């Protein structure tokens, strides 16, 4: 099989992982990114003033049950142990999240054991709601009004910019409460933080003699014709110049501030109340507990509707967006030699491990199809 020339639009995890696999199979790969750095939204860099490693586009914690993905990331970077433990301020007190036995006992001023707490929460739940349709109904049915209002209502409203009664019940799939003292945010087998940051890892993934990286380079559709195939990890609607309108996203604003020592004592502090305009504060030095820095850098995080010049963070995916999405999916199906990948190309929220899994599968599927002389579809992972 002759070698091909392929373009990756986006030097995030999707573009880097697919590009690396194709380069290792003897193909020539060009990776372009409109930004001046690699790693996409998991980009990390050292703050010049404090020396702290900063998660520039918001906190990123690596967690997975996928052993192959874990081996993959460890091939390019040393991961040091890191468990995500989140705190929340609401009603003038600090609690641990996700809601666990400590949170429940502290919130209600009790000393309940697991069985008592379960019965107690069941008694709080609004059992008159038999078929919850909205996020609010689901939360009321699971945990009752007091916990809902303290921990879910304000936070969700700030995060999504609408009342929880306008969001689907499916957002809260399971009972968001634990009846023990386990406050690990994730249950995954493998969890950690890259010793030198995510960007160092992505730089190493891209460090291959058959990969050329061009930063500060925005993709133009005409460029596609110069390559045998394009893997596009930019926004799906952006590929079509927003011809049908814009897919809705939430964007984030980060208000940076510095201090000396330890500002809040943990990496992430959520703010549950509507009266506090930000959703959380991240103190980045806590993501690298093996490092020591005198100074500290924090981000106050504000969520709002994404405008044309903003960075798209979270796809909204309500009914109106899904209708528009299905139209763009149809347009994409008509394109040739382009595969839409990653979180923006498929308009889905994807964790990093899922992004890598999908990128490995996309590259593997592409190589197998090429061997058989079959065309590559517009989507390997369906957006809808
Ligand atoms: C606030 C936030 C927190 C997160 N926290 C976690 C976490 O804790 N754990 C976890 O596992 N995951 C987390 N994620 C998810 C993680 O960021 C994604 O899984 C990952 O970034 C997806 O990689 P990607 O390559 O698909 O997309 P991206 O990282 O978005 O990369 C796409 C790249 O394409 C470039 N691009 C776009 N359009 C063009 C164009 N026209 N021309 C050239 N370049 C273009 C962009 O500049 C970008 O660099 C978080 C996401 C967000 C938003």
C-alpha cells in the first residue's frame, strides 16, 4: 500500500493521536492549529510569575478504565498519582462533593450511619414526581428540595444559563449521593496528572519525523484538496462557514488572580449559590502537589452563552441544537475525504480518555478501510 498525505485540523488530542498513528504506519501527516500552541483545550503552561503549571482552558484531570488508553498516555508522559477531590461552598459552609455521608451529616447536623442516611434521604425525596421530565424534577425526586437548592439549583443555573426546569432529566442520570465517606470524584481505575503538563505530552505525541506541525494556521476548505484525506477536529458548523446558523455552546471566562502561599487549600472549590456570579475557583498549584511554589495562581470561572468570537466549551445539545446538528450531519455526509472527529467535530462533550480511545479507533478503522480500498465515512462516532 502506497503512503498517503493527510491533514489533521487541530493539534488537540484528536489530531495528535490520529496523526501519530498514521505517521507510524509510514504516511506523511501535517497538523495545523489556529492557536499558537498544541494540546487544544487541555493545554498547560507555566505561569511566568509564580512558576505554577496552569490548566489554561480550565481544570483537566485524567481518569479512565481503559487500560490501552492509560498505557498510551504513559508512553509519552509520566503520570503521577492524583485524585480529584472537590469542595463546595453553599449557605456559608464548606462541604465535600460529590454529596456523601459527610456532606449529608454536616448539612443536616446529624451523625447518621449509611442505612439511616439512605432512609433519611428517601424521606426527603419528592415521591409525588413519578415520571421526572426535567433536571429539577429529577433532582427533587432523588434528593429532595433542601439538597437540590443548596448544591444543584444555583450551580446548574449558572453553568447552563437557564433554570433547571428547562433542562432534560437525562443530565442527572443516577442518584448523585453516596452513603459512605468516599469523596473521590471519579471511580476510575487509572487516575493521574501528567508530571510536566498535558502540552508536554502532546508535543511528544507529535514528535515524529513524518509529522509536520504548523501553528497559527487556520484551516481553509480549499486546503483539503491538497491531501488524500482530512481529519477535522474543529467545530462542525465552522467547517460549513455556519451556513445554517451556529450550534449552541457555553463558553467560559476566567478571571485570574495571584497570591502568596495557599489561597483556598484545594484545587477546585464550587460555589453553589446563584448570588455568587462564578461557578468555581480553581487553584492550579494543587494539580501538581509534587511541586513547591511560593506564589499561587487562581481562576474564577464564569459561564455564559458562547458568541461568534468566543471559545466554544460545552455543547448545549437541547432540542433546537439537535435539530440543527442533524442538518449539519447531513451536509457532512455529502463531503468527500473529510472525517469529523473529536469534541468539536462531533459536537459532544468528551473526556480526554474517550477522545484518545475514539482517535485510536478512528485511525485504526481508517487504515483498515484504506487497505480494503473503501472510502472513509464523515463520522466514525455519530454526533447524534
Ligand atoms: C472546561 C473543561 C474542562 C475539562 N476537564 C476535563 C477533565 O477534567 N478530564 C477530562 O478527561 N476531560 C476534560 N475536558 C475535556 C477535554 O478538554 C477534551 O476531551 C479534549 O480537549 C478534546 O480534544 P480534541 O482534540 O477533540 O479537541 P480540542 O482540544 O478542542 O482541540 C481542537 C483544536 O482544533 C483547533 N481548531 C479548531 N478549529 C480550527 C480551524 N478552523 N483551523 C485550525 N485549527 C482549528 C483548536 O484551536 C483546538 O486546538 C474538559 C473540557 C472542558 C471544556
